[in-house]
C-alpha cells in the first residue's frame, strides 16, 4: 500500500469523521440531557442549509456571516419548539417521538410549498491541495477542523462552566438537581436550543457541498441516529467522539474499496454488533467502567 494512497485514505477518514460528528452531536446532546429522540433533527439541518443559502443569494451576505446567521436562527427556532411543543411531552417519550416526527413533516413539506423543490446551491470554495497525483478539497479539511472545534467547545461548556455543571446534574438526576436549586426547565430549554443550533451549523457548513432540497435532511439523519445509538447518551461528548471515530474507521476503507453503499452497510452491521454487546453504547460502557474502578479503589 503506497504512501499517497494512505494519505488519501486518511483524508477520507477525516471527512467521514467530520460528517458523523457534526450530524450527530446536536442530536446526542438533546438525547443525553433532555431524554427526547428528536426525529426533526434532519429537518433542522435542512433549515440551516436553507437559511445559509437564502442569506447568501438574496441578502448577499458573506458566507461566514450566513453560517453564523443559520446557527442563531435555527437555535432560536429550536428554543421556540421546546417552549411550545416539546416541553409538553417530557413524561411521554412516545408522544415526543410522534410530535417531533410531525414537526419534521411540517418543516419539509412547508419548505417545499413555500420555496419550491430546490434552491441554487452556495458555490463551493475552490480550495484544493495536491499530493502525488491525488487532489484534496481544502473545504473538506475545513469541515474536519470545524468538527474538532465544535467538540472542544462543547466539552468546555460541559466541564468548565457553571451551566455545564447544572446540565450534568440534570442529566444524572433531574429531581435532585431541581431540589438543589437548579432550574431544570431552563436547562432543557437551553439544551434543546444548543442541539438545534448545532444542527443549523451542520446544515450551514454542508450547504456548499450538497443539493439544497426540502428532503436533504435524510442524508444526515440516518447516519446521525446510527452514531447516537452506538455512542449512547450517558456522556454526549465522549459518546459522539468515540462513536464517530470508530464508525468512520469502519466505513472509510469499505467506501474506498467497494463504494459508498458498502460503507453504509458496514455502519449498520457495526451498530448492530456493538449494541448487541454494549446495550448502553460506548459512553455507557465507559461510565460503567469508571464506576467499577471507583468502587474497586474504595475497597
């Protein structure tokens, strides 16, 4: 196996890792903290892509500003959804599932009726790198860098801020956290808004790379749910990072050798095997391992 091919494989791995991380992180944070499976996550990603595209073509704003606008708009929309719809279903998981599914249909079909079947795409920045006959898109490397920055920022908020302490307390025991003075309703509001903002960021970042259509969210949501299932909700940051890294490691060589379809099949098989032996996902396994070590240290 030649060095240039290994470099190409590493580039593909970074691209797949970024895609899985960005697609799944917001969904996993909402599941881990709020304990709601958000079936409208793909449509929130779609909404982010639409905001970026409309702001770029109709308001003629610079692309970075369009992306920032998407984060703000979709994050605010997510908080409105939490206040008006999601909050009513915290004790009814099946009801929340149906409600978010209904929201996804309203968003996709509403966008189709209002703006038509497609939009003119945002032009992809023409950044390319070449090595030994291989050509690499510089924007894909930027996506990888953005995914790492997003994970680091989420980790900092979770483990280095007062809001993060309250959020982790709410995850572990919401009733106890509320008894100690934590406003859990506000934590749920902020969490759903943050997860929605991350979905909007994903749509904004990938708007130059994909066709802008109302059903584009399905491209992201299937791999996002696979990543979430494998990662588990015990620790959203660790779960998203380890799950995306492992699944990208499985799908990259399969996609490179046999095509994208084989890579997706590999993801599904890997998810089935991992969940068979680790029902709580990778983050649940690491949490159980840490508890066993702490118990052993006390004895």
